[in-house]
């Protein structure tokens, strides 16, 4: 597998400068939010020429564009907002070939209308699940014919907050183009922050064959007054990385492991740490 980062890791004035910085750090892949290319995450339209120009930034540097962020709140209270996001994601999927990726990442949503990555107790309401499934089916319809894979991310603050629910969603929708973006730190609660290994093992037992993209960040006990663990740089928290990397390699995963929630200054050290913890041959050798 390849090792990479989110584009936002590198605060630069241009996408070219971001890609150059990633290459200088030995990165092999990147996950991109089009905000980092001067556009919206889901632009109203993206012409073929612009999409190819963006893709060429990565192609000319030998940097794989592992995935494009297509996330929005799929159970946002505004039906008009959801419909527009579905339309835009369909347009974006049609440009993924020119961009040079086949994966669009998704969020499974929250009842919090202001922040799609913030927990709301209404996420556990059966109606939230029904709305989420309906939107994902509409997204699959909107991207039909594009060849893209939609990779949703199980996350403790969203509707799909466990590996079991992720497995349920895959079975319920039953589409070969719906897959998993695994980030084991996202499955850890305050109750399991010091016992992460069983959570990781369960996730791979349930989802191992469905993973097309992986994230690398770490977890630490919640700050005073907070409900959820803190996110920290990979290898600096309580996550069992030996287990995570061993199970990822054993699943046959050949995609990109994307580091995030770390400052640029820590990229090289975190990359070295992950390579040291992984089974021999798990990562593609550096060029």
C-alpha cells in the first residue's frame, strides 16, 4: 500500500506547492478536498479542462490522487440542500477520470445542522438511518455510469458509528460501488480509548474485504469536559497501530493510507513510525 496525507496538511498558496511539499516529505499519495485547488468541496460545475489540469498536478509528480472528498451532511434538515449536493456530487463523479481518481469519500451524516462531524443524539433515531440510506442510494444513482466508488467513513459522531452499522449499511444497500473508508481512530469512544485492539479486530472481521481507502490518525483520552477522545498525530496516542497495520495488510488492501490531524512538521516522523510498525512489505518502497 501507499502512504500519503490530506492536501490540507500543507498550508500553501497553490496546489502545485502542496504537491511539491508532499513529494519532498516522501509521500506517495494524497486525498484532496477541492478547496485546496481554489474551488468548493462540491463545485456547482467542474469543466473537463480544469479537472484535467488539477489531475496533472499529481500525475506529473508521480503522486497518486487516492481519493477526492465528496462529503456533505447526508441527513441535513434541508431537502433542497441535500438535493443540490447530490446533483453536484454526480457532476463531480463524471470528472473523476480526468482528475485521476476513482474514489469519492462520504460522511454518513448527523442531526447537527451546523457541523457534519459533530455528534447529535438524534443520530440514533431510526428516521436518521432511513434518511441516510435514502441519500446514499440517490448518490449511487447520480454517479451511475461514472465508474466511481463511494467510500463512506464510519465515525462515532455520525449515523454509522460502529463497524456493525457499517456492515449493516453495506448489506442493506448492496451495491458493488459502495465501499468503506476505514479510520480505526474514528471507532474509538472514551470508554474504549485504552482498549482499542478489540475494536480494531472487530472492524476488520466485519469490513476487511470492503475497504478501499484508509486513514491514519491517533486517539487520546478526552480533554476535561469533552465527550469524545482527542485526535492526535499517528503513533502518538493509544491506538494499537501494530494491530491496525497488520489487519490492513492481511485484508489484501492495496490502496492508500492517508495521514491527517498532524502538523506538517510531523509528517516525516509519523511516516517513519508507521513504516516501522507495519509488517514487512506492507508499504510500497519509496522511489
